[in-house]
């Protein structure tokens, strides 16, 4: 599979859906591993699936998308989540004007939102019902395409109904997400072919969960200029983009360079207006209510050595959940949405080596769940040798701009092999090669020697699969202590320590002096 840094994924999510990992942490790490240049995101919290989603109003769901885009404007643009029947197009109007501040666009359009998302199955409306028309009219006024969940099994979201709606609004580009979720796919393709031939609608097909042979059929029948690359990220959780390897390789084998560029990039640039261009609304800054990054020094301070103000929101016991892992996930989510946090999942892993000497290093957290905190490394590295001698560690997260810190302590054990296998398979091919080539933490003769080892691994595996080496894998830190720290004025910080005697026991909590 060739490098994909130029690809745009037009179908991604943030939010919560029970049973699926749609966390922003996972999405960010997956688009990095998949080398996706830009992902178009909508907030699935706006869906109304009983017991599965949060059923948030349009305004609340789309505000969260706004924050996510502003947190990574170089990698995200938003799709407004519409709820015909339970929402109103008027509630979406203010979001049209939102713009990424000048100088932070990452080369993309300054618009925060570039399209409208409708999910008739999860929001329980018929896609061709009259209540949907005002949303299409809003899209036409805004210059937005409309992306719609197209379902081969659910009538209210059927390709037939979507095409009927698109015919009523021929000036609005309409994208059939999934082409026809669950199949059959060929009837959906034929419907689009027919409508395009009659010039009655502006229709496009999309590749999420689409079998490779039907993706090729779509390209052949409607043309590469009518097919968009989308994946429903991160539907498959860790390793999401690896699940699309067969689709990408099939398209690369079938299509020429010009068609590939259209499918993976060009069509999205054109339809969603993603090119960075001057806009009369660029002066509107959606982050005006959000505090700016404070200066590194305060010239008016009587103490020239005093640090910049990092005062955080006060912490009170009554406002804290009884589960510190839930608090951590909330704080991590807020850090991920803060544009000042380049690597919100960066933390210091502290261990004690076999001689009893303490040591620390910066790592990237790769997962957190009810069990604890997961990270990956070479099992023969210095940190692994330390954990082998003393299988306990601490993690320290410091979000300077937010005035927050979290310290975690507990025993550490290796993750099951199947979890390490799944994560390793999700990594870019070059990273997997590097895991085989590097004798981590051992003396190295020269850079040239390392490059020779890399070439040797490439020659060994050729274009075939690269399995996880037995000396590489994951660890799980099971927390028995988690401390939350929030910066206060005059260094009168708020600190709360959660503690339990062992895994599975109840947590106790105590406030600590600053």
C-alpha cells in the first residue's frame, strides 16, 4: 500500500456509540497511523439510538464538533449533524459562519464546517419526507454538500429515497455514505447511474464498508469523479485503516493515477470546498469565548520569576465522579479538543531499573479503559528491563496550557498477545519495519548501521505481511492511585487523590494540601 498522506477521509466520527471505539483519542491516532491528511468529522452523539448513543440536540452535538475541529484544524473539518423532525435548520445557521482563525487553517478552507450530515436510520425519519427539504435548502444557501447514511436494509434510509430527495434539490451535491450499507450494492449504483444520465441530481457514492469489487464497479459505472474515499472512522477501533487495505490496494491496481487522485483527494477538495481561499466571513473567530494561550511572561508582575498564569477551574469533591478513570477520560477529551495541546496523550513513564535507580521518559498513551492505561514498546528496551525487575510504574500527564496534571501509579503487566498483535498490525508499515530493525536502548555503531538493518528487514519481508516480533508488545498499568491536580492562584492548587488497595476494590478519595 503506497503512502496515503495525501488522502482525505470524508466519513469520520467523534462521540460515543456503545460497543464501538469512536473516541477522539483513537480517531487521532488512527488518522496518524493511516497517514490521512484530513478527516471530515460529525458527532454521533446527535444520533438517537436507545441505550447506544447520547441523543444530544443539534446545537450541543455540533458545538462539540466545533471544539474538535479547532483542536486540530490541520487534520479535521466538520460536518453539521442535522436532526429533521426533532431539530430545526435554524439551529444550524450560526455554525455556518464559524471560521478557523487566520494562520491556523493548515492549508485547508477556513470554514469549521464544510457539509451537512443526515442519518435517517439513527434519527428515525424518512429521508425523502417533506421535513427534510428545509435542511437541503440550508445546504444550498451555505454551499454545503449533504452526506446521507444510505442503507440497503432500512427503508427510511434506502438509496431509492435518497435519490428521490436529491432529485428535488438538483443543485445540492448528495453523497450516499456506504453506497448501500449492508448491501445489495448494485441497485444503489444503478439508481445513481440512471439519475446522473437524466441530469436530475448531483449524486456521489462513498466507500465506507464497501467491498472492493463493488467499489471498482462504482468507479466503472459512475466514473471516478463521482466516487469519494470514506471509511466511517473509527468504526473498527484500533487498526481501523488497516481494515481498508484490500479496498485501497484494489483501487490502486485498477485505477490510473488521475482517477486515484480524484477518489482519494480531488473530489473531496472540489465538493466540500476544502481549498484555502479568502472568505468574507474569515474575520469571525469561533474561539472568542475561549481563553487565548497566556503569555510566557507577564511584564506587569512584581515577581519577574513568577510563572505565567495557568489557573484552572476550581476542583471540588462534590463535582468529581466516584470513578477516577471517568474523570481522566473527561480531562483527556478536553485536552484533545484544546488546540494548544499538540500531543495530549504524551506522558512521563517513571520506573526503577534493576539497580534501583529511578528513570523516566516521555511516551504516548495508546489506550485507556476500565482495566487501566495501555502503552507499547520493545520488550528488550531499558523501560522493559526496568519493568521486568520492578513491575510497578507511574504515569504523569501535564497539560500546561490548561493548568492540569494527573499522576497515576500501579502495577504493570504485559497485554495479551492478541491485543499487541492487533495494535501492531494497525501501525504504518515503516513503523513495523522499524520495530524489527531497532535493538532499542542498546549501543549503536552508527546511523548507517541502523539504516542497513532497516533495509535488511525490508528485504526479508518484501511486500508480504510483517508479523509482530516476539520482543515487541504492550503493557497495561492497572491504577491503584490516581491524583488530579488543578492549578490555583498563588500556588494554592487543588489536589484530589483517589486510592484503592487492589484492582476491583472501591476507590477512596482525599483532598491533599497544595
